């Protein structure tokens, strides 16, 4: 018997299946991790198949050396999914398998948590203990199922290393569980009545899951009660002995969702997040693989959770771009979720208040089942939204970042004892330093971006590579003194609010303040307790938060999202505005002020009217006219090199190869390519970047053409090709 393995290394030369003999005394199974000899090295590998193919000469083969992990970490579905992803995204299967592996998981953001409880679970009932302490630990776990770590140690009169050793052998798992500080949260009743809309939608979804089992797109405005739908379905699948994976855009930003699921579904909930150490993550994965959890909550990597009997995948806020991975393998969670459901027969539910244009189009075309919940629970009105024309403010003599209307509303809201939120959609926006005299802008020497001014430290910082520089006194171009920073960064807004309301308690939340561990949680809790009157922040505060006393939201500069040179900028602007607005008046009536220099923008007008439909109509028409997705597919190739010359050389060669391939395949009228041309960010971290964009209706054709064109392409050292299938990031 032979085992086909994938070596756990991303190197292109290793991107194929290698065969090893399965020793008689070491039976292995697909999905297990083994050690094999490769050349002179001993490498970790994943068994992906067993075969008795006689064509491979056994005398040339080596034997598998060692079983690293007896658990089948990858079920048949994940092994198949890894092949699908490698083919779909033109990447190595090892890179996908690595992304699936616990140690290769990268979950972003920090997890707000108050208290940690470690629980030990028995994974292997047949385990043979060595020594009296191990036996006591195992016997206790056999009797109790699971025990908190400190209790177990006390009862077994054992120390941590004993349990750790059992953990390393895969006999027990140590699971970290958060105990949520839920004192200020409204406890959710288990058995509350569903609203009529929820009842209808739930019935429709269930009927579909039992019948056609199409992916469902649940389009429900913020506050329409989508979470309750997820909960009911999760309970249902759990009753049938199946597991549910709930995906959220960023785990740190969804503390309430996690808390609600924990509270309603109890101990059987695993939360995967970046705060876990490698060992803890591994343990959580082992627990999931052995069916100890009914529900897994996590960010995009949790799509690979090794649930043995998957019933349902929920993708909450499915339009979020965090679902697309930015480095290889550059997968979109939605694509892999759909395939995993196809492979396993599981069901897929996508939820959003502002669905992705492409998802909504699929729903229109009947590929997805569309369910809509257009009203908030309890008949509460959406917050009232208004646009303010900032160029008029300026003309009429107000050059503050806050319009007169927003100033007035902030004051009134503060006097009424309510909380306000001011949202800026980019950190340190326009806090660049420029010369009023000649227009010179201080740029990072390594990246083609303006450096941002950080007032606290009084330095300039590059947000791509972290380079810092002192603030110049004179313009390096013209020698003028008129060089200074212009900003409407979050700091600048905080200042403006301080001037306006000196006694108000103001907090700032953005990537800068959130890098310190736990600070997100601190501000979050302060906001909950009512210790903050006005919260100023970036993207981080747009999502998921639910503060009962928050009744005013100000979008400081809606144009920022609108003006990004990207085919999806309109969509992003609509989504952001709607989402931020959804933070206001969730429990009492609220108001939203949207400041803009483009008050006639149809996108912003649709957003303030809460009119997804007319936004969608307009956007889908534009996509059709420009032949953008969903009316075409795209692949982006980024060539990066240590020098512009090598980048250009590779870019030219690739373009020639593409042209030849198109001619050979007579495919010139079926697809096109654009470039090579400089990426919008030509230089990042001292590497020069060019891009070639492939576009056409048939994604499979694009892949074939690109694969052939790159086959014979020789990359000089220090040059790199990054292939992004269906890219979201075009910078
Ligand atoms: P969404 O996820 O669609 O934004 P939520 O699920 O957060 O909406 O629901 C909004 C609010 O309504 C929450 O406070 C939730 O507890 C409450 N809610 C949801 N369903 C019901 C129900 N059937 N009865 C009463 N309150 C509900
Ligand atoms: Zn100058
Ligand atoms: Zn830089």
C-alpha cells in the first residue's frame, strides 16, 4: 500500500503528490500528518490518498517515517477542497493545506476577552497512560467528560506538564474558553417569539435546505434580527447531530455575536481567534475534529474547521472584503464555502444588510435563494439620515471638519445624555505633510504613499512599511516654511470635538489605538458603561457594535470611500455608510449626519434613503456596461522586483507570452489582457510593482491562458509573480 502525500512546503517544485510506502506496523489514513524523508531532510507531509498503484516501483520508494498526529485533521471534504482551491486560485495545494492547518492559521485582530477558563477534554478513550499521574488524569476525564484545568490538576494531584504531555500525544485537548463579561448586556431569552418576518424567512430557508438546498442570501436591514435566524438554524442542525460554522468578518469586531451564541448554545461553541497560541489553536482544532463542538465561530480561516459532520455554514456580513485573503492562497471564503457545501451536502447561508453586488445578482439569477427582511425588529424606524454639503459649509465660512449641523446635533445629543459616534473611514486620512507653496508631499522613501503625520509622537509614519521620519521644518523642494500637515485624521476630529465640547468624554478607536492588547475591549466596555460620550473612530467601529444609548452618528467624510480608484468604490461607500448608520438608534430613535463634498452622488443619496434596490440597479448597469464582474472574470498578476528594470523585463516577457498563447489558442476575441502597467502603488517596501490584468467571460480560459504563458517564464532572482484570481484589491 502506498500513501500519496503533499509535502508541507509551499515551494513550487514540491507542488505535486509524492508516494511513500505505508509500513505494515504504521497504518496511515488520508488526512493524517506524517513525517517523511525527502532528500536528506525529514519533512512534515499530509497524506491525501492511499493507493496500490503498481506502476510506481516500490524499490525506489521510501517508507513513511512517523505518524505526527493520529487525528485525521483533514476529512475527505477538506482534502478535496484543497485540490479545488489550488485549481481555482492557481496556487500550490500545499499552500492551501497549510492555510487549513492550525499552525498556519492567521486570524486577524485581537479578541476582546475578559476572563479565560481552560478546559481539558479527553479525545482518545483507548489511550494507554504511562505512570500514575497520567492514569488519574485520564480516569477523571473518562468519568467527567471534561474538566476545568485547575480542577483537574487539583483532583488528579498532577501538574501542568503531565496534561501538556497528554495533549502533545493527542490524548487530551486543552480548550480555552472565554467567560464573557456579560453584565451590561441584555440577556437573550431562549424562547422568545419570532417576528412574522423571521418566521416566514425561517420556514422558507428550511424548506429550501430540505429540498433544492440552494445557497441562501438573507438580505436583512441592520436590526432586522438575522442573528436570531442563525441561532434557530444552528440549534436545529445541532439537534440532528451536525456541526455549524459561523463566519464573521473579523472576530474582534463581533464580541456580541460570539457572546450571544455562547449564551444560547452553551459549552459546545468553539471560537477560533488570533489570541490563541499555536498549541491552543491546535487543541481547539483537535476538539473540533473529534466532534466535541457543535458550533465553530471564527474569521475566514474557520471555513477550514475540520468538522466531521458539517451541516451548515453561515457567512455573516457576506459583503465584507475581509473574506478575501490578501496573500496566497488568495481565496474568497464565499467561493470555498460554496464548494465545501457542494462536497458535503451541507447548507450555505449568506447574510448581509448590503449584499455584495455579485451575490445579489446571483440571487436575481436564481442561483441563490433570496430571502428579505426589510424592517427592523419591533417596528423600530431606521435612523433618520441626512446629507450635509461640505463645500457649502466652506463657502459660508465654516472650515472646521465638523459641519454646523453636526456640531449642533453633537451638542444637543451630549446635553441629552446620549452617546454619539463619529466615523472616519480611513486612519490618519489626509494627515500627510505638504507644502502650501509648491505642493510637495512627504512620501515614504520605500513605498509610493504619502507618509502620515502622527501627532502624539510628532513623527511621520508609513502605514505600509512602518518607516518613520521627523517632521520637516522647511520644504525640501522649495525651502518654504509653509510646510505642515493638513488633516482630518481621527486625531484631528478628536481635537475639533474637544474644542466644541470641552467637558465631553471623548474616546478614539482606530488601528493605532487598537494595537495595544485589550484596548478595543477597554473602549468597548467604557462605551457600554456609558463612560464615553463621543467615540471617534475608523472602520473598526462601523461593524456589529450595538450600544443602546447611541443615538447620533456622524460620517465625517463620505467622499473618501467614493473617490478610491476602484471598480467597487461605489459599492464600498454604500456599504460603509449604511453600516455605520446602522449603529445609531438601535434601541431608541436615532439620527445620522453624512458629510460630503458630493451631495448629488446617487450612491450617497440611495444610502441615506436606505434604498438598496436603486443602488443595486445603478451599480449592476454600470458593471454590465463596463463588462466588470459579474459580467466578466478577472485575474490580476502583480510582478514585483527589487528594481524597476527587472520588473519591466518580466512584465514584457509575460505580455509577449500571453499574446502568443492567445494567438495559438485562437482566443483573442474571448479574453483580453491589460498591461503591464504600474500598480496604483508602484513601490511597496522597496519593491517595484507592475500589474497585468486578464479579463474575459470564461474564467477557466483565463486560467489556462495564464498558466501556459507563465510555464516558460523564467523569473530572475528577486522577482516575484503574485496571481490573484477574482481580485478585490486592485491597489
Ligand atoms: P441584525 O443581525 O439583523 O442586525 P440582530 O439579530 O442584531 O439584527 O437583532 C436586532 C435586535 O433585535 C437585537 O437586539 C435582537 O436581540 C433583537 N431581536 C431579534 N429577534 C427578536 C425577536 N424575535 N423578538 C425580540 N427581539 C428580537
Ligand atoms: Zn515647497
Ligand atoms: Zn513605506
